[in-house]
């Protein structure tokens, strides 16, 4: 099993969610986060300068069976990309075991 963590633009969340559902990833957790990125200059909108040193993003935590890893990553890459600085990051790590609390079952079947 793999844990896929993605930090994406908030504006791309619904596109990413739809893309994940299309490849069969129907359960994941997410929350709003603030981070600091590489972009150093501010933006001007309607004559007001905004600092972009603190960046609002959405953080997704997804655990999938190994067979879903590549499809999950590709879904995020394609749906979250704008081609501009600040599109986000994806991190992948191994999950040793999972348990379903209700039944006590363990292993990859608990993800379905």
C-alpha cells in the first residue's frame, strides 16, 4: 500500500477530486493548509498588492493499494496542473499495514 500526499491549489480541488473518482479513488482526507513557497514577489489585484509569501493550499492524504499508485498520481498531475509556479507537490510513502476498525480486518482489502 502507498500513502500519496498532495499539496494543491485550492482552486483545483474539485477538478482533482473528480479525476480521483474517475480512476476509482473514492476515499481520501483533505484539509486547508498554509505554507511558504519559492515565490517571493507579491501580486497586484485591482490596484491592491497582495503578499504571496504565505500560500493557501489544500492538502490531500490518500492511501491506495499498490496497483492504484500510478493512476492516482497521474490523475493528480493532470488535473492540478496550471503550468505556473505554485501548482504543488506530491509525496509518496509506504504503508506497512491498515486495519478496518469496524470489523478488525487488516490488509489492502480494508481500503475498499
